[in-house]
C-alpha cells in the first residue's frame, strides 16, 4: 500500500537531496548549537506544529516586506541581500545542514538582524506561511537534476509552484538564476502555467544579472566550466 502519511501526521513527501555532507567543523557546531534556534521563523515542522498554524510573521518582522530565498547554498547571496536591504525581512530555507552552518557563520560576522532561517524542506514552510505573504522570492542555481527521469524532482514543478503562488502577494517578483539550458526550458514552460508572467522584453533581460545580484560560488563554478548563467524574472499575476 502506498504511504500517504508520515508517522508525525505530515503528508508523505519524498525528499531528494542531501541533509548532511562532510564533517562539520567545531566552529560550525557552535553556530548550529547557539545561533540557529534564535533565528527560527517559528514552528514549521509537523512535530512542532501539527495543526499547521500559520506563522506570526508580523510578530517577527513587523510591517516589513518579506522575501524568501529557497535553497540558499552557502548563504552569501542571502546575507548580501540582508545587508543591502536592512528594512526588508528575509527568510532563508535550506535543508543541507552544512550550508546552514556556513550561513550562520556569515550572519554572525555580518551582524545582520533581519534574517530568519528554516533548516529544512521548503514545502513544510509553505504549509505555514499565510496567504499572500511574500513580496520577492529567489531561486538561485537550484539542483538541476539533469537526467530526464529526474526532472519531476526539480523545484519548477506543480508540487512547489502551486503553494509558492499562494504565499506570494499579487505583483510579487520571482527570480530564478540557473546555468542549465533545460532548466530554463522547464522554468519557462511551468512557471507561467502557474500564474506568473515572464518579464523579459529582450535578450539582455535574461543575459544580464540583476543590479543587486551577488555572484555565488555556484555561479563562479559554472563560469569556470563554460556554462552560461540565465537570469529569469517573473511577476505573480
């Protein structure tokens, strides 16, 4: 019989990816032990929030606009945005704990105070975000899942785009950066299908990065290996 529920009561969601990598350094253990909990956006997991009560983001960020970065990697772009836009509330979501530890080190060094961190699956976060909450969302160099049989694992699928659309404000902006041509294809097919307009008017609108873009270590690797970044901007209808 196909499983539809986790023992916690959560819907049974397959997760494709890594939660942990190489050994975490002692300093990073310190970040995880002492810095992560105070940066929580609130109870997100099914264990902590079985009734799926919406998060109190007004209590967290006041009346600030709220932005979300999905899969922040090592956190350099997220911290850059927090520094550049101190009047914005940002949430970073990343299930890979080594990346979370790297972000926490950057937060401690930069002393930014407008960030919250969910170290887990963004689908759990979507469950507890109120409708029409987010003004901007970043999806930077998502896992490409290059094999055709794995394309359903990509973020730009209905499983993610339907709840993403729900939690974004009308007119909110979605930015997608990727160096994989087939990911561009799937993004341009699926994202408009789920209630977003692509804002490009000419080639420069996807060839050139955004004015406030910070090139990530993933992008630098892509450039070294001869792959071309694409910068796609969408607006929620």
